[in-house]
């Protein structure tokens, strides 16, 4: 957690960021791939230094957080529980946070299959209160804010190349989310209007940016539907085994999708193998040219949509109950 506000000259900040990526002794830092989302809808992966050991929020801080219901009234054993946590919202900013959560949920629930299955969701808002408004490195690098979840652009300042990579202390975010009755997916919103977000075990998005809500929809494709990414960066040719995800295949005939082939898809066109998927330009195929698993702002294709519905039914018992026959005339 940051305790001071600091503004350094841009050249100095860049130099420090690059220097910080090489620990004492010259050993290279541990790296990880992070999913990055462009404001134009493009999605890619970047390698960035891993976060150091993350601090816990602490019992005292967790005890002050209030949980409120945004939507739904189902028992968590028969629902999908989506939990929002916020960072950089002071007590005076909670009305803004509430509006940000509602906006992101409205956007998510307007996309199929969430629209059809909206009634099976519980949505929770954990009111995480920060000491200062905003997030780190906003509007420029080197600015630090005293916030509850340590959220910041440039992946909390660790990444020297990708400004829009908005990372969070995932340990703290999950601890706050656990205050809700159930947390099947956690989305952390930052108190900023600058575009940004990131994938991971906790998806992040800029709370007051109108375009950032698409990040959550894409991430739920992963966490609920088990869908693979359908973009083809950064690798060349795939030579491995058949992927387990239903929306990608190494078979150029697309036999994996059987009865779907040639059928119209809600994201446009028909189901037919298109080369380039799951980070490889060659050797893997996706079902359509451009679904939301490839570009934000698009629809799920038929394959992805049905995978999501199958996952809903696996998670929510009442969706599998037989439908009573209508009474005889």
C-alpha cells in the first residue's frame, strides 16, 4: 500500500522502472504473460515482471468493508455469484463506485447468453474504502496513491512498455471479495476514467471508462465457459495435441464442431475453421473470424455461447430440472 504522493520526471521514472526489473546480482526477474486490451477492441499478450509477494489486506481493513447486493436473490448454491471490488474510491467516492458497478453489470447482462440467464446471477458490490481517490500512475507514471488494493497502470509500475495494463493486488482483491456470500468471479474496478484493464484470476477494468466493461465480458468467457482466446499472438506454429477448449481445434476440417459447421453465428458469418487461434498464427483454428474471444465489442460465436450455457447448467442445478409438460387441453 502506498503512503505518499510522488511525481518524478518522466525520464527518471522510465530509468527507475527499467532498473527495477533487474534485481541485485543481475538475475532476470520472474516474468509472466498478461492479457492486455486495446481501446480499439484488440487483445494481445505481453510479458511483464511478476508481482512480488503480495501483502494481505488485514483483518482490521476487511472488517470495515460493507457488502451490498446489486442484483439477484438466489441461493448461491443455485446461482453464479459475480463480485465487484473497487480501488481508489474514498468514502466520498462510493456513489461513483456504485454507479460504475451498475454500469458494468448493465453492459454485461445485455450480452448473450448473460441476457437469457440473467435471472440466475447474484451480483455483489464490496465497498472497499481507500484513503485517496484514484490509482497509481494516473494520469502519468510516478504518481502514487494510498489505496486499498494497490491498483496501478503500467501493471503497478512494473511494466515499462504497456500503460493500459491495469494490475491489482490480487490477494487483497480476493480477500475483500470473500466477504460476499460466494465469489465465482471477481472483477476489480479502479477509480479512473483512463482506459485500462487486465486479465488474470481477478479481472480489472477502469470504472469510469465506457469501453472498459467489455474486458469483464471477455474474461467471463474464460472463467465460466472455459473458452480459449481466439487471437493469434505471439507464437508462430502450433505442433501440440488437440486443445481441450471447445472453441479451438488443430483439425483444419473443424470436425470437432460437427453439427455447427455451416450454420449462422451471432458474431457474423457461419461456423467454419479460420486459421489463427489460442496465441498461434498457424496450426490452430477458431470457429469464426471475429468473436469476443478475439476482439472486444463482438458477440460470442455459437460455439462459445453454447459452451457458456453448458457451464451455467453444470453450475446451477435448477437449470437441469425437467420442464413440466403443459396440462392436457
